[in-house]
């Protein structure tokens, strides 16, 4: 009995101790919970998400020099980590964009986030009413004296714009804030990354360069502007030497970096990057004017997703009178595009489907390419992607190459409607770039990023084969290391509306009439009737492509097509109806190649005929005047 009692008491004591332990552990967990809650809503209002956003890049990024030059097992995982850790993309549990719910939804809970302080490094002096150019107006002043006319002529020669008019405008000139009301009302919250603004200049006009600098200093929140780096690409003008150094020494956060020899835009920008201390790189041309609120929207997108490369709406500053022409949000219907015929940047009309899918008129718009003069990119992401191709020279093609690389390697380019920067668009460049340098740059891009589609360029521009592109091994290794998509993926997923010329057309080159021995010639393309002229073998007006869609496309650009004239047997060239990927040739522009030599026109049920009198349609006959010898006809047709 005694022993049994002893056992029961011991058991009771043990259970009591267990209860004490449970109570202590519960208190500990309660303390942990309180601590976590304090972290989630800290005194400065920053959320855990914001803290993670600051550190999203962490230590997963490989060193630039390591990319592709060692085993790259696990690179896909690193890319995935990049997308996951740097990519918020605005989607929360309710499917709303980050920031949109907090901005638009009514809530009883007080918003503790801190708004970015808009105060700039410099406040501009009061604008003088009626002064030349104020409010973005043009300068309606003509040179009156011979001395002024001489200054005007020199400025035009050196800069390809009216430098005389620009010099009459204050470097602090005011601009009307014509942004959409939603843009003006939008708030930007801490933390946002700081930017290093990099401006490359070579023999730039004093007024345009300083107006660019002052627009940055006077219209950018100081807490977001780490520095302004002016990179002098070995200018020769006196005003850009000591006078510039003395002027800049009085400005906050501005410094000049000088190249010992002229390197060109591409390498000068890389020099600027090597001196940059900001988290974000923002590139500006040296003849720009930044609108109020220009930088915040760009930095916000990068903070939300480090793989986004945003660029602003480029307003036009007229090179004749320096009037600032603002593009309103409703007018932002074009983004960056490219012509595959010559790899030049162009403006691409945004598909209506994409415009309709946006939640707001001020939402960013995906852009297949960017102009390249003004854009922002996270510095680590810039380095991760391999920076600029330092094998390119001077300028030209670097913006298209970087656009292809960003998209094919997992990034996104966006045009941001709330960000506006004015740019002086010149008709010609006063410096120029040798044609062979421009061709070299494009060839490097084509060899690394365009796969079999590079043949479109080489076919239409035989001079490419004669230009040495240099060693592109490192760039190809970079592409493999980043596990980038092929160019077909880019065309199908990023730029699906783009008309892509045949990689291998049915035939290309001259089209010679067997009966006359003369060649099909566009004469004055799009304006006069097409005809027959002596074959010269110089391409030009006698270069044609017979496409797999049944078109006879004219010229190196391939934008005009051979067709019958209305109610006539005459032959003309007109704008091709097949302008986009989803188009088809019009019936007037559709041809059928019969027996490899006869150009049959189904709509008229006639054949193309060449005689001493010229070119016309006629009932089909088995005669030499209706037989055509197509150059470079594919073997399957012969």
C-alpha cells in the first residue's frame, strides 16, 4: 500500500513539471510571435517584403568574369532564383499589382509607409516670365547681325541643331508639367534604390549639356540620386575642358570622368559604369531635359522586379527652335521595334490587345526594343547580363543588341508612361560613325543572337561578309552560360506581330526576261510603272525576292511589292499588304511561279510579259517573252 502510494505521488510530480515546461515554452513562442510582428510592421513602416526587396540579389549573382568560363551546372537554378527573388511583378494573393491595392483600396488601417521626399539637390531659380524657351516654348528669334548668323552656322555645323537658339534658353528652363493626373497623384514609397546617372558627351554644346545636368539635379529627389557622372569621350572644344570642370565643381554630386582617347559611346558608357556607385544605372544622352517625376517610376519598376529594364517616353525637343513637344499618355501608342532588313530601331505600334489588358492607362508597356539613349537598369543585372559588348565600336546597334539579350536571357523591357524625358532629335549626326563600324556592330549582334535569321541581313547586304566582326567567342559563351532563348523564341513570344522576311526565299536577286534579255526594274519605286532595263548586276532597283507567300518583293528593305495596276495591264510597285506576321498578301500582290520561269497572276488569270515596249500583263502563252530567269532560285524549284 505504501509503495503504491509512493508511485502515484511520483507520477503526479512528474506531470506537474511537464505542465510547467509547456507553459514556459508557450511563453517563449508568444515572445517570438511578438518579435516577428514588430519586424513586419517596424517603426519606419518597412515591411519584411521591402527588406527582402533590398536584399533580393543577395549573393547568388555570379561574378561577371566567371560567366561561361567554368562549369555552369545549376545555372538554370540561378536564373530561376533571379526571377523569383527579384520578381514581384505586382501579383499578390488577390491578383492585384503591388502598390495598386495599397493606393486604391480604402482601408481603416493607417498606411505607415514613408513617401519619398521629392526635394531635389538643387532648386532652380525663379523662371523669368517671357524669357526665351520658358515653359518648353520654342525660340522664335532669328540671327540679326552677320556675327549672329556666323554663330548660327557654326553651331549648326558642330551640333546638327540650332545651338544659337539653345544658347538663348536658360539651363534651368521650366517645363510645363503635362503628365497625366494619375501620374501626378501617384506616390512612391521607400525604399527605392539610388541611381547613378551617366551622361556621355563628345563636343557637346555648352547649353544642351548643362541643361541636361540641371534638369536631373532640379527634378530628381535627392535621396534617389546617388550621383551624376559626366564621361568626356575626349572632347576637343575648349568650353568642355577647364570651364566645365570649374562649373561642375560647384554642383552637388556631379563629377567629370575623362577618357584619354576617343572610345565611342559604347566604351565610354562602360567607363562610366566602372565609376558608378549607385544600385541602378541610368543612362542619358547629353542633349536631354528631364520632366518632373521622371526617375521615380523607373526606379519603382526595378525595385519591384530587378530584371525589368524600364525606359521613359521620349518627348521631342525640336532641333530647329528647341520647342518641347510633350507626348501625352493617350498618345503613347508606340514602343521600340526593329527592322530585320537592316537592324535599325523603329517605332512599333502597340497591339490593341496589349493595351486592353492593362489595368490602368499609366501601366508600363512591354517593348521589344529600346532606343538606347535613355534607360535604367539595375547595376548588378547589367553586369550579370555581360554589360555592353566591348567589341562594338563607336556607336550603332548597341541598343538593339542589348534589347535582344535582355529578352532572350530572361529580362523584360518596358516603356513607362509616367516617365518623360525630352530628347533633341537631330536629322543627322555631326560626328557620325564609319559605316564599317556600324556594320561590324550589327554583324557581332547577328552572329551571337540571331541564329539562322542573320542570313536575312547577309543576303540583302553582301558587304557584311567583307567586314570582320572580331572574335565573338566570349559573347557566345555568355549566351550559353545564361541559358538564353533562341531568336525564334524572341520572335514568337516578344515580337509576334513583326513581319519576318524569309530566311530562305524561293529566289532572290535580279529577274531577267528571257525574250528581251533585260531585267525587271522598279525605276522610281512606288511612284512610277515598273519596267525593263539593261541588267546591271548592282542590285538596287533590280533586286527582288520571290517569297514563300507568293510575293515579288522589291529592294533591300522589302517593303514594296509588285502588283497589277487597277483596271489596267500595267505593273507597279506598292506598299506590301503583308506588313505584319498575321497578314497575308493581297490578291493583287500574289503570284505563282510556274515551271520555275513563268510568273502567273491568279487574280487576273494572266502572266507577266516583257517586250520591247515594256512590262505588262497578257494571256498566258508558251513564249520566251513570258519566261523569267530568277536569280538564286532554290534547288527544289529547278
